[in-house]
């Protein structure tokens, strides 16, 4: 049996001894605490020299310990016959390896843009240097905790400057301790700490003073957080679970049945692999660690694996009326309604701001997502008045804000057609991957169209499987959006008519569709009026459709899908045909029972398709530029639809000129249509 003695500068109350097995050999581990006494630690080193197979020095804090005493102790250890280690090699390599391993294991996106709070950047500097490669959002509390200075550090260079020059110098300031201990200063520091922790997704808690760091914070502060720590004993894991922590990352690998510190693990490795102390031992240890690939522990507070991905989505008021959803403007509009025109112009210059947080989204796969709605104050009218450059600048500012919050992808939302290329420009320079949501918008619009035909239920023939025995027409079929609509309808309708001006492009589109859906009855034509009155569904994909699509010529019960922005059909147009259903798209119900967000003009848990696309990509962990430009691609439209189904997205509502159609409104259209057909 091999004997490992751990001489710890920590409390003697934690002393213990046990026997465990590593690589089929028995190890007896005994911990002896010295309660911070260096002289007693030195005596114990001499006592166990030549008696133990290896000695581990525990709770050696290079930052806090007196340098003279610490150097003397380490020098004594180097003179002994028995190998002595403080675990520095394993600690440094193990922490870096564990974080890189987790980043790789979870799709190389786990730490991307995460807001990470460090109780002690000085103690966790090696962790910070690794995480800085994945996120710029680092918050170090050293000045607050060490010196009572109400300011955080957010940069590794500033942290190094503080640790190397300022921290010790500040200890000599007269009266500093009295000021830091005063009630106003303590209250301010407590407030700042809680605010920073609330806004962070990950907390880094050093092993030393673990409970002291966390004791002031309860369930309301730590619920849902991820904690990175080292040597997480069972009592510490239970403590974190009680405080609502979702994920615990222990950078110390667990090689034995019992959890032991890195100094003990390094001592065991030195004995097991026969690594002699002295020159070259670090290199041999590194080779051993590399070969063994000692994985970190990931413990889930709820018992099941949990992953929360983060997104942002830009919203902007479609009209002046929507500006009133902002409380101060609502009050102003009541007091001085005549100023709203001036307010609308002024809001175009207001920096992007967080309108609402979105939480409670849970995929059918178990992955969760949370995000932020970031508001631009300018209406589409103001966007067009100021041109694409102004909108691009504002969106890039919003992307920086989103990254600072921790978002990993951002959706732009619907922009006026005059700014169709703005998303391409934004995607080149944004600090986050961008998507417009247009792929899922097209998918949801046709999803809603097919559902509308089903709900009107006016055809004598019934559907067979997923195919509707109905006729559909796409006007502008050879355009970018028209091609996508044509492909989608061919998967759901028995008969599809493609209308466009270029017959060669129509024939090529026909060939492409039949290669994917050979069973569909497909017709091509350069004229819409030939079969217009026979259609159950007509899709208008361009503003030019207004010239050839006469609402008075379609049959009762026809569904017209107008996916133009703005729509080519107005409220007055639809009023002429109460027996026709004119829709603009479909809205999506988010997966999970508790989705919460601010008012976006839709019922709770329901979002616009563009926002849904951003959420789908977040749930899937696809943090990449997805849909940009004015022309979505068929393969992405098809893919995002399938991914939506995978994560539990459902069509929740059908929207028209005046918003969501109620069940009664759709039933009323059906009644009018039946009446008109009976009179024909």
C-alpha cells in the first residue's frame, strides 16, 4: 500500500484519512491541517520525510500567503527525499484542459459570449486567460472584495495591473478599512455584487474561501447559474444545489472514489507513474496528464443534463402607435399627443436598448434558450427617411449590446424592402452571427396558408395523408421567394400552378420541383388570369402581383397569401370580399410551458416567425450567419422548418391585415363562402 500525506495550511477541523484504489493499487491518504501555521507545516514535512511515498502541500495560496514563509516551506520540500508537490502543474494544466474540453464537448460554443463573474480574478487568473478566448464579458470583483472599492475590472490587462501594483499598495491607505467597512459603502458593494451576479450566466468560485464568497448570496441570486470551481467536495455540491445552481463544473478530475485536491492527485500520479522529484518532473507529469486526458466533472443541479443557449432579437415599432408601448412615451402621448411626430423623429437617434428579456423556452430535446429583445426606436418610415447607412449603424450598435449581455446569435427582424441588402452589410461587420428570420417567415407563411385551406374545409375531396386535394397558384414563381413558395406548396398540395414572365425559368423550376415531388400535378404559365378563379390558394410573392391578381375574380373561400412588406392588399380590399381569406403569414408558439417576454403585440408564448428562427438556431446551437439578404435559400427554408419541428415549434395563429384571425373570423369567412357558392 502506498501512503500519501497531505499537509494542508487549511483548517485541522477538516482532517480525514481513507484508503482508495488507483490503477489497481491501494493508496492510504491522510490529511493533516495546520490552521495556517507554516512552522507546524515545516515540522510535519520533516516528520513524514522518508515515511510517506509522497507529500502533498494543500491550501497553498501563492497570492495571499506571506512570500517569505511560503518560499521557505517550498524550499524545504525540495530538499526532502520524499517527493513533495503543491499540485501547481496539475492545477494549471488541469484547469485549462478542463475548460477547453468542455468548450469542445458542447459544440465549441459553450462559453461563447457568456457573462462570467470572478469572485477572485487573481486566484483564477489561469481560468480567466482561457475563457477570455471565448468571451469578452469577464467581470472581476477583486477591487470590491479586497479593498472595498466599488468598481469591477473587465479586462485581463487591468486585472494584472491591479494585482501586480495596486492591490498591495491600497492596503497602506490610512482609514481605508474603516471606509470600506462603513454601512453606506458595504450596502453599495453588496448592491453592485448582486447586480453583477444577476446579469452573469457563469460564476467562478475559488476553492479557498468557497463558503465565504457564496454565503451572502441565496437562491434568488444563484438560481439557474453555472458555477466553475475546483475540488468540489460532496458538501459543496449539495450547498450549490440548495442555492439553485444548475450546472457545477469541477476543474479537478475525480480519479478516486473520494474527491481529493489537486495536490493529492499530483502526488498520487507521481507515485503511480514513478515520477522522481526535481528537474524534468513537470514535463513527465504533463506527458502523463496528456495521455490520461483526465476529464473535468460536470454535475447538474437538477440531476439531468441542462444547456441554456442565448440569443438576441431586434424589434422596432412598425408605426408611431407602437412607440406608446414605452412607458414615458405613453404618458407623453396622453399629455401632448401633438408631439408624437417629433418624438418619432427623435427616437430614431436613441441608442439601442433592452426592451425585454425572454425566458422559459424549453425545446423538446431538453435544451433551453433565453434571450433579449433589443429595441431600435425608429419606425420603418424613419428608417427609409434616413437611409440604409443609419439603420446599419444602429443595428451594429445593437449587436455590441447583445454580445455584452451574453447573446450568441442575433436576429435582425423585418426591415423595409428598400433596405433589403442591409442585413448583408450588417453580417460583414457585426460582432455576432446574424439572421433575418426570412427563411422561417417563408416557411411559416406557407404553413399558415395550408392550415387556412384545411380550416375553411370547402373542398369536396378530402386530404390524403399530408397532401391537400386543392389547387394552389404562385404568382411570381421564378423570383427568389417565389421559387421557395413553389417548392413548399408542391409538398402539401395536389395541384400547383406556377406563374411567371420567363418561360425558360418556369420550365427549369418545374424540373427541379418534380425531381423532389414527382407526385404533384404541376402547371406553368405566363398568365395568372387563365386559372385564377379555380384556385383554393393564391400566393403573391412580389409587389407586381397586384397588377394581375384581382381579388374580385377569385372564387369564394379562396385563401390569398400576401407575403409582401408592406402587403399589396389593404383593409379596404379585403372588405370587398368577406368570403375570401387574405393572410400575411403564420405566428409560432414557442416550446415549453413558461415562455415569458414583454408585449410584442401577440398572445403569451407566441412570436413572429423571424424571432422563432433566431430561437431555433439558438436551441440547435447553430451560432452562424444563417439567413441574410432579401432572398432566402430553399435548402435553408426546408432545414429551418425541420429544425423547428425538432425543437417543438408549432403554428399558433394565422395573421392578416389586422393581425391574428380568431376562430370566429375564420368561421365567418367560411359561412360567407358557402353562401356565395350556394348562390352561384
